[in-house]
C-alpha cells in the first residue's frame, strides 16, 4: 500500500490545481520542541473542546498545529499556549464525498503541510473532509500517526450508528432496508445499510492497521471497535479518558425540595441528542401538571417546545458561564437523552462537577460511566413515558437521591494535567522510536 501511495504522490504533483491555497505565515520546523499536527473536525462540540484542552496542556513541551478539514475549506492554525494564529487556508472546488479517496487538490495541500511544517507526529481526531487513505499518506512521509475515536465514523459514515429508525445499531446493520441517518449535509451518498458500509470498512481496516496508536476514551468504545476490526493489534489501542479543569468547581446545593423541581437539559439539543424524547417528557409534564420545570442550556430549536408550560430556554453558553447558570437554576436533576452510544460526554462530566445527578440513556459512555460512578439513573432510549415515570419516582425517593449525591461527592474526575500526561507519554514513545 505504501509503495502505491509513493508512486501516486510522485505523479500527481504536476497536475493542474483547482483549489486556492494561501500561506498567511511562513512556517518551518521548530528546533526547540516537537511539532504535533492535529487533524480536526470543522465545527463545535466535544471534539473541539477536547483538542482545545489538549493543545493547551501540551504547551510548551510541544507545539501544536491544527488542520481543520471542512468539506470545502481547510484551515491550518498554529497554537502558542493560549494564543493562536491562522497559518494557511485552502478552498476546494471539487465537492467532498466520503466514498472517494483523497482528490488531487486535497492531497496536494496535505503534502504541502507535511513538507513545510515537518511534524514530529500526526494525531488524527477525525477523517471527515479527508479520507481514510490520509493515514497512508502520513505514514509514507515517515511520520507516526495516532487515531482517536471521537465517534464511530471509522465504522460507518453514519457516524452515530443510527439506522433509518434512529435505532443505535452498534455497528451491526439492523433488519430490513432503509436509509441510515448521515448527518453530513451531503446532496447524495451511497446506500449504507447492508451495502456500502462493508466497502467502507475494507478501506478503513487497511488504513487503521497503519496507525502507530489508537485511542478511545472509554473501554466500551474500544471493545466495539475491536469486535469489528479484530485485525487491530490490541496492544496499540489505548483508553485515555478525557480530563478537564472545571472553572470554580464546587457542588451546588442540589435538593428535591424545590417547587417546581428544576431539571436542566445541558448542551446542544439535536435529533441525535434526543430532542424528540425531551420534548415529549416536557409535554407529558405539562399535560399532567407535573412537578418539573425544564431549563434548556445550549442551542435548541424553540419550535420543539413552543407552547409548553414549565420550560425555560437560557440559550447558548460558554463553559465559563456554567457556575453562575447552575447557581441561578439550582437544578435537582439533569437529563441527557442521547439516542446513540456517546463516546464520552462532556456534559455528563460538567453536571457531576457541580454535584448534579443525571438521568442518562443506557447506551455507550453514558451507561458505562453512570453504572461505574452511581451518579445517576439509566433510561431506555426514546421512551419518554418511562423517563417521566422514573423522574416522578425519584422525586419522591429522598434516600435514593441522597445516595446518588453522595456517590457524586466521592467521585474523582480526571483533570487536564492527568490527561495530558498520558498523551505526552505516547508522543514521547513514538518520537523516540521514529
């Protein structure tokens, strides 16, 4: 595979480009410290939060460059501790499609970044906007490669693993035909279910085997990936839970004595995050004149909850806002109703950091972490009637509630230093053996 890639790279350089490429800052090797190049997903969410935290934690031992690979635009950013500057931008005329290998223009830009920046290693946090074959390009340049599983894109382009009925399939196609949910804003794509997903995994399987290390944030994700890709060397596949420094971390005074009982719904509320489930829970509470008041933190389609009583929308927030928001609301519970098996869940960590018990979906990292810590209650996905009845029951179970609060108070969550230390260990090992 590597010899084919070398031959292709030698042939494509003379072809006419259809992209725009602008280097805003001259850049070269850093002789004072190793350079880590991140390939990151364009946008917001947990992936961006994690890479931002890791970038900050790695400085000054490592210089970090982040290549954000959007579907039509790539941007390279250089980080210097808390400051950053845009180094390069490139726009592409040819549409990106996940079924295609890396086209000439994108390959040219990637090769230019590798040649100019001379990274010591590349840490791939996502492949959207590129292709699995970028791993081979990186390895052909003699650079170690690490891949982190922020979702299940490596198993299927429907990276939440939600089928046509929004059922979490765990990577095993459910019975029947149907169009699985691909949240990539593409005009068209190959049929995945029982079809192209198998071709996709052939491509990914060969590329993942080239990685020097693989990383998941929970053991459950690692187990899922290894079931589908048994060819992966388990000794190269590590579990490194996220670590975060919470601003003004202190438990708020949670209680069941509030009237109404306030329930916080944190984070961007989308279809995959269970927006329909949450809406129906709030509607049941309204219809039955229940005891709950729901507080939405983050982006939410207000048309979903318009006309419902007992609903407060606080809007989008930054992590710096959380202490004051939680102090103002003083929630008794939080609800995280994701339909898919989350790979970590920052909002779960944030709720626990402030002593808030969580009703969470019995899938993925939510299930694994809540079961382990005893910091909440697990609910079946997409069953609002069950969620509501359990919330009512817990609202009257002071002893069970107090035990949950006690479990959270005794929970030790990793900080940024601990997480960064694990990555530095991996990086130094790969650099030493380069």
